[in-house]
C-alpha cells in the first residue's frame, strides 16, 4: 500500500489519517509538535520544523503524495516538498487562500460576490478604508487568522484607531459588515480527473467567531442550493483543484456572498461522518490519491455540535444520548475555547 503525507497534526489530520487507514493507506504526518491529535493515529510522525530542509526532503521521499490540514504552510517548505512529490490540493489554492486580499480579489475576478473590502497597511490606508467602506465593518488580519482571531469590529468610524492597534502592524483588510440572514457552507470536492461532487450545504452558527453548530439541511430554497453548489464548483474548476474545499457563504436577500474559502477539509463538514456513506475525510483521501469520489449523497439529517472547552463537562450525558455520535480528538483540555471534539446528532432519515 502507499503512504499519504499530511502536513499538520491537528484534529483534521487525525480524521484524515483514520479515513486513509480505512482505505488501506498509511499516513505520515509532518508536525513540529509532539503529542498532537494526529500523532496518535498516523503511522509515522516527522516531528521537525518547517525550516528543516533535510527533514522536509526525507518526509517527501517517504510518501507518495502530500496533502495538508492547514493553509499556512511556509512557501519555502512547499518549494522543497514539491520538488519531490505532488502536493494536492495544488500551490495556487494555497497561495490564494493564505491571504484574504488575494482571496477576495480572486473571487471577485471569478464574478463571485464578497463583502466590500479595502487593504490596510498603514494609518493612512485605514483612514481611506473607513471613508470607502464605512461602518459597521470588520478589520481582519490578511494572514493567519482563524476562529475569529485577528479581527476587530468597528461599530462606528470612531473605533478605527483601536481596531488598527489590535492588528499590531500586520497587513489587514477592512470588510464591510454583511447583513446576512444566516450562514451556510458548501463542502465541495474535485477529483484528479476533474469530476466535482458537493455535499449538501450546511447551516452554520458561530459564537464569538468560533463555529458552534452545523445543521443539515440548511434553510435554502432550491435555487439558492443550486447557486451555492455551482459557485463552489466554479471556484474548484478555476483552481484546477484536487481535494476537498470548504466554501463559507453569507445568505442575504441580494443573494449569496462568499465569506472565505478553506483549501482543506472543514469543521462545517464534520456532519458528513454520520450523514453520508463517504464522509469529507474519505472524500479528500480519495481525491488526492486519484480514486473515484463518493457522490456526496446524504442519508440523514444531522446537527453537528462542536465540543469546545467546558462543553466536555457534558460528555457523560452525551455518551448516553440516543443518536448522538461523539468524536473526540484526544487533546488535553488546557485552554478555554479549544476544540476538543464534536457530536453529530442524527435527526432522522433524509428526504
Ligand atoms: P474560520 O475559523 O472560519 O477560518 P476566521 O477567523 O477566518 O474563521 P471569518 O470566517 O472571516 O473568520 O469570520 C468569522 C465569523 O465572523 C463569520 O463566520 C461571520 O459570522 C462573522 N463575519 C466575518 N466577516 C463578516 C462580515 N464581513 N460581515 C458580517 N459578519 C462577518
Ligand atoms: Mg478563515
Ligand atoms: Mg470562517
């Protein structure tokens, strides 16, 4: 059997390893941290840093294909890895999604709507951005933000100065605040031969910038559902993408607006583990090794609930709850806000 290399050792890497194992593949993770969620289940672990050139080469040579569970991989490391083994999804998807400015520009060029935005790299930029975008708005670091980190909300133009201080000098984007009715995401996949398969969109509820629940089916009309899937496919095709992508959308009365894309399996796709024959993790593995994709068909209605920090106190009760499929990441509960696991509540058969 062949071996799949995974960059990153978090819960997404762990669940990718489990899926790979079910299909008879071995996995090798590259992750500087020691006791991480994926290290408990992957077959091999390169516990090395991303600036260790020899380690990167040895890692690449020990695997057949390389994928990743996070998008902030240093470009220098990607250059080294790519000289030895294919990286899937490819470099273009990473380049675009590593920076919110590049990402939104790419989406707009594809004809897709995003929040209005302005680049902010200085105090002068900020003044111009506030006069262009106005308030309410959100200032976001262009790179490295997740779970709502690196963001400052502007209720009015007077908040501009404190918001800019929050960015600590990092390049940022001022985004107009979208008055959405709800949020949904499409978990889409594209295979090596270009076929696209999407899961049914899920409806997402965030709390303090962190995903709280995903409910499937989402509240969408038939045409909105078609729109969501077609726009996701447009993004994947434009990137000649191979693998699973999460596309986050705002639902507004004017139509669907793309919030952001993630070139990897996505927290809002965890419901597929108990709602579909082929879940997003297996779908991603299938794509990167060149197997046919699952069709994305959903057999059940599911509510996925993240278990964050103190939610773990409810574990004994959840384990006794009928139709609750508990998934845990094997993490020590060291900080509040840490994603410890999730529960898929099965709500009945689809259709
Ligand atoms: P993730 O963990 O999903 O990568 P992130 O840190 O990249 O999160 P965003 O997805 O940009 O953050 O924003 C987090 C949440 O904040 C969104 O899901 C949405 O609820 C809200 N939000 C972000 N941008 C806007 C906006 N322009 N208008 C209204 N709400 C927004
Ligand atoms: Mg994000
Ligand atoms: Mg997001």
